[in-house]
C-alpha cells in the first residue's frame, strides 16, 4: 500500500464551513417540499432523491481477500419526480446494500450488519456540498413545473459539465422516436434475463488534500495521477429485475444510507454530512405519509423474491 495515502481520520481531512448546519437543515426542508409536491399528484410519498426505480437485483461481492458478501443493488434516476421519462438525460444512481458486514458501526446502524454504498453516473457531483445542494433544490422547488426554465438554470451553473456529459452519452444510445419512456428499465430487464454480470469494484485513494477535494465534490479526481484500484468483484446472476414485491419493499420500507456502515469507512465531506440529516428526514416523511414502518434489513433474505408484502 502506498505510504502517501491519507487516512480518513487524519487531522485536517474535514473542514466544516460556516453556516453549513443551517444549509443542511434548509436542504432537508426543501427535500420534504419536493416530496409533498409529488405526493399531491401521485397520492403516494416517494424518496426525495432517486425516487424512480429502474431495477433491483441480488448478487454477491467478493473482496480482494476472497471474503464473500451477499448484496442487493437498486438502479435509479435522480430528481424528485418518480415518473420522470427514462429518455430525459438525468443523473443515474446505484444504491448497494452489502450484507454480513462485521465491525464497529455508527450509532444509527448499530445492530444492522450492512454497509450501504452509493454510486453516481457522473464523475463529479452536481450537489457538491451543502450550500450548492440547498441552492439547486431551491431551483427545483421554484421552477419545478417549468422544466425548460429549470434545466436552463441548472445548466448555467453546471461547473463540472455533468449535464453536457450525460446529454452526449444519452444521445449515443437513446432515440426519442424509437424507445419508450421506460427504456432504461427495459434494457436492464433484457440484459439480466440473458446474462450473468461481473463488475470490478474500484476506488481512488486519497493522497493529496489540495488536489483531491471532497468537501466540494464537484471536481473529478485525475485518474492518471490517482488511478482506480480494484478492491473487490461484484457478481450478479441472471434474474428478473423489477419484481413488484421487491420494488415496493425497497421504496416503501427500506432506507439506503451511507451512514449505515463501518466507522472506518466513514462518509466524508459536506455532501455526506448533508446525507446524515437529509436522508432520515426524507425517509421519515415517506414512511409517515404511506403509513409504512421503516425496516432495517439485516439479511439478503429480507429482500423479497416475489409474493405479497405484509402491511
């Protein structure tokens, strides 16, 4: 292992800016506002972020030390709108629950042997810190019904050019005239019905705090200077991707939260301190309005393979 790696708990790794707590609380309030707006249309409360499910699959993770962990993964689309057209360029997400994890957990995850991990489809985050997140959510609330005005304002402030990247990739594969508005879910269904998939689980290690910022997550880390390194392999067998009971269970009962996990894998930076407050606030409203209790799954067997959910 490189001697230049910076440990997560080294002095000076995190620097909390002034007024961050106020920005985080305002972001949580705005997330709830967005949820309520869509509830008024759908009469069902969804998560404040990544509410649209394209598919949920089960598999396993094999670490570099050959330890095996069951996993469940949910493919999703960002923005607060659960009915957004798959053909519209948006940030895509992948949420992973890793089971049978042992060690010293954060208090919120005590007694829950899972490590929750989030992935984003872009090389840097649009919601790069608490202040930026508050501002972007404010735009979504203000221009939520005027999509053209909203996208124009978001694109104008797009410092990491994520929207341009996504638009280019989107136009390479999606044809608005040929594909239905469920195309991403359709592609997942077709792929996993035919193939077993193997993915390399790779990370970039922190070596230079000045050149690899994470308090502001809107800058891509240079992969040539800080190369991706494989630490595990993910294997997903052939399967059905949108089982109704599995989708309902995840959307109505389960919360994915990076603070459900090991202390020595602590989520760092402003965007993760934001998640520590915003995610529980979003989940609490979702469970309250749907009259559903939160279930902290502790085994892969609690992720349904079919059947009917109990209320």
